[in-house]
C-alpha cells in the first residue's frame, strides 16, 4: 500500500474532482485520509491556501497541522486548518463589511451575553437569562433568526424568548459584536445574500475537508454547501456511531442528506481498524450493536487478539483511583500481564483515564498527585486548580507550616479581612529585613515601630486565629468532628459570602461553593479513617487528626499540574477524547446512572431511548480510544449528591460480552488485601 494507506483510503485520497464521503468506524483511518489528502492536493499543484480542513476542536486543528507538516513540509502552514467557528471568524473579518460589521468586531463570552440578555428581557435572574441563551443558541444552530423563531414558537414562553432574541440581535449589531453562534450564522447570511462574496469564496477554495462530520449541526452543513457550491469539491469523513453532540444540536440528518443533495457523491467505507486489538474491537462492536444503523459495519484489525478487556469492581471513587494508579505503575514497571505488543508503551503519555463527567476527575487527580505522577486534565479544569480549592488548601498548608509565605498571603487576603495591600507590603519589607517569615514577623515586637497600631492589631488577630485553628486541628479526630471544624472555620472566615461577593452570578457562586463542600467531605472522610492515605489497599483505618490529614493535603496541593510537559497521563471526559488514541485506557465510573448518565427527571420514553443511544455511542467512543489494553471500572458505592449510595455496573459492561474470568478481581490486589488483613491481626503495619 502506498504511503501507509489501504486501497479504500487511497481511493478517497485520489478522488479529487467531486464530493466524497468516507463513512467508517473508529480508528479506521478517517483522519489519516484527511491529512494525506491535503498532501495529495498540494502535490497535484493546488495552492496550499486554497485548501481548507475543518476540525472539531482547536486542539485537533493543531495536531492536523503538525501531521500535514510532517507530510509536506513548509507549505502546510498555508493550509487553512481550523474549526468551523474559526473559519467563520475569517470570513467575517474579510467580508463582514457587507453585513455592516467592522473587521475588528468583538466576540462575546457567556458572561457578556448573559448580561445583555438580562437587560433585553428585563430580568436580574442569571438562571433565567442562561436558559434564554441556551434556547437562542439552539435556534441559531438550527438556522433560525428571531422572526423565524417567533413564527415557530410553541408557547408563550418561547414567543417571549423570540422577542428577547430580536432585541438581543439589535444590541449586538449596535455593539459591533457577535456571539459564538453568529460565527456560523452570519457567514451563512453573508454567503446567501451576497453573490459576489459567495462566488469569490467558492473560487478561492479548491477543496474543503471536514473531519468528525457526524457532529456538525444544520447551520454548519448549510455553510459547507455555500462554500463549495456547484463544483462540490469536498471530502467529509465521519462515523454515525460516534455522534455524541446531539444535545448540542448536531444532527445525523446531515449524513443522510449528503447523497440526496449531491447525487454524484462518492461514498467510501473503511472497515479495517489500525488502532486496537481484536479483544478491544469485539467489546466495541458488541456495545454499539443494539443501536439502529445508518449502514452496517463491523470493525476488524490485524493487530492480534491482545490482552482481554478487564472489568474491575471498586469499593468507591478513591479505591478506583488507587487501582488506576497501581495499574499505571505496574505497567510502567513492566511487571504487568500487559506484556506482548503493549509492553513498549510505558511512558506516562501512553495512559488515559476517561470518564463521563468532569467531577469524576477529582479522585484521580488526588491519587496521581500523591503518587507524583504527572498528568493533565483535558476538557475541564483541574479540581486542584480551581481558585476556591487553592484558597482552602492555602489555609491548610498554613496550619501545617505557618512559615509558608505564599500560603500566608493567599489566606490573609481570601477573604479579605480589612488588612490592606499597603500593610502587607510593609509587613513583607519588615520580614525581609529581619529574615523572618511573614508569620514570624507578625509577632515581632518592633513591628509596631513600622506599622500603625490598627494595622498591627488586625495582623495579630489573624495570627491568633491561625494559632487557635492549628491547636484545634491538632485535637480534632474523626469524621463528624472534622466536619464541624471545617463548617465552623468557613463560617468564621465568611467564605460562602466571599464567593457570592466575588461572582456576578449566583449560579457560579453556588457551583464554587459546591466544590468547597465536596472538598470538605473529602477531607472529613480522611479524618474518619474511611479512606486510607498511607498507601496500599483502601481499608478502614484508625481515625486521624485534622492536622495529620492537612499534612497529606498540603503535599498533594503543592504538586502542580505539569501541563507543559509532554509526558503526562491524560485525564479526560469522553467527549473531549473524541478522535484521540492511547495505548492504555482506563474507562472509569462505568456505572448505571453515570454511563449511561441518568438525570433526575426521565422525560418521555422516546427521548429517553434516544438519550441511551447517544450514551451508547459515548461508551463506544471510549472503548475505541484504546490501542493495547482497556480496563473498565465501576463503583460498588458511588456518590450521589453528598451521599454514598450502592452502585450498579453499567448495562454496557454486560453487553461487552467479556469472558467471565476477565471480570474477576485482580489477583494481586487480593493478595495485598490478605497481607493487610494478616498484618492488622498481628498488630504490625503491612510491609
Ligand atoms: P476516529 O474515528 O477515532 O477519529 P479515525 O478513523 O480518524 O478514528 P485515525 O485516527 O485516522 O482513525 O487512525 C487510527 C490509527 O490508525 C492512527 O494511529 C493511524 O495512524 C493508523 N492508521 C490509519 N490508517 C492506517 C494505515 N493504512 N496503515 C497504518 N496505520 C494506519
Ligand atoms: Mg479521526
């Protein structure tokens, strides 16, 4: 095969004259077709700047550019490789004048939009305004303007929102601003209404390529049609089984419409998978099987049977995280059963832990930090990078080590307690002069010589409070007492109020307060001895004092995320993992209620069935990210709100039809448990 392409891929790459659709399963080389086709087009003499390749995310665009660079060298930098939205920006910057838009228009973020909507609709309630934003965005995604939205509104509420939308659009025009949806909607309008602009773009673009076509929405499809015109020189690649953005308006109709709208469409199917072992593909095929099909396909690979897919039942989130870390460590140490072809893949970057929802990352972050394993969180914010968690960790660090100056500064200023910048600057200068930590400087006699009495007494008060906290933390043991300590502390420093004061929207403040409560639960659990932090297997242990727990947390909190490093374990939501691959994948929290996700209200049966189909596709996306080994873990007890409730394995696990013995517990874990048990009875710590 030429240049690492099979016959079907070559056919797609060489089809240059008209429209081409590559419809194929995961890992079959669709994205590879796009990069190779870019190279092919350049080879045939098409100027690089006349090629546009559209990806789903900015990150995917960067990766594609790098691949293209490897294939064709310098000219790759002139190829337009970006998302639909970024292409929209380009169109509007160049030709937006035809719509009365100045080239330096601004793009509004959610906060701006919510502010404008509150004003237009006469409400102060951010939740309502966000609901409007969501509805308006859905309408725009479906290609409706305010008048059309009004015409099709189903009730008074929708009619009202359509009127708000009309005002909102007027405001945006007046502000020379656009929102995210306009980046698709306005270029559409531009190309529809201005023949000269449309013709210019159609002539300019010699070929348009689109990755992840199954996740385009109605407006994006219209935009594509206008950009390619009659000549229809485009290549779309996609997989109906990986459509996971239905909730954001993506529609499989776009796949069905292509052959109708372009009768000359060349459809190419790929079935050989180059990514995963047969064991992994079998599980993937089994899970996606029950979904209705646009076209039947069965993935196969020549990479061999490989290691069996493993299912692990975990006691709770922390246990699951420990197991994941243990697995990463054992594969890296080369002692795992994950031998064979997988044995080559032992760098941190060869591992990914994937989950349904962002909050599931937290337990993994803590366990990875504790084991000093570098990681990055993609598709979400790291729990420990959240400002509120950093604030609280700063206080805990200070209890452990009052001389930690950065922690001191953070704690004394969040929330602010009437101690001004100037006072702190003077305290800092004083401390430097006498080679003291800020905390030590606080109690130095000569401090009153450089600071006014009021400032000194404010500082003393803070110092005394810290000492008191430290004393209490030293003597607080057990879950209940720890909870009471934490509640009392947060109340005393007024942290909840502080969040409300520093956030515009109550919803944001409430979300951040939710993280704080989560964090407190986590700390309290450790004090109760429910979770063991001393390594090894999770077992019920002696309760610990809050100060002891704070010591571990201080350590965990100060290890920073090493995003800039390339060799890191990836933590990612399933949605953000689309299109990517890793040698070793751990799919976590595969429980009923989590994956498939189950919100509290179920809604009508038909909607529920569709949602389950989308969740099934999500599971399929997750499984097919794995190249060599796949572990699927579920929780025997899972968090629901603030309680631990009994957990059930996801229906998808049973459907994966794994051999019974692969679902067994890891024998080494059992051995460790026995050893711990023995050690406990003998009254000595386990080795
Ligand atoms: P997804 O549906 O997950 O986006 P995809 O269909 O886009 O997957 P690619 O990411 O393009 O698949 O390819 C999967 C893996 O297989 C990549 O590592 C790619 O380099 C490799 N691959 C694809 N085609 C071939 C081929 N003909 N020969 C060797 N390796 C290939
Ligand atoms: Mg791909």
